[in-house]
């Protein structure tokens, strides 16, 4: 029985470091950066990209609104000039 326990302990001591190294390697990217840090960085970047897209859309809508206001004002301005000339 003592030999069985001793054999089990030796096997366990051989396997545990290998498992620890495997898990440590799996938790890092190829260049050594922790995966959690990479995932967090990607999440922040996606958030920034979403915000930039929202600002881009707001700018586009503002431009369209300015265009819609300017067109009738130009027509009114031209008609006022024509009326003033008469």
C-alpha cells in the first residue's frame, strides 16, 4: 500500500508542473501578452469604434439638415433680390 501511495505522489509531482505550464501557456498569446489583456484591449477598441461611428452619423445628419435649410433660404434670397430690383 505504501508503494502505491509513493508511486501516486511521484506521478502527481510529475504531472502537476506540466499542467501548470500548459495552462500558463494557454492563457497567453503567441507574443506573451496575457489573453485577458488582449480581450480587454479589443473590447475598448470596439467601444471606441462604435462611438466614432455614432459621431460620423451625427455629422452626416447635421450636414443633411444644413443642406435642407440652405436650399429654401437660397430660393427666398434670390426671389427677394428679384423683387427688390422691380
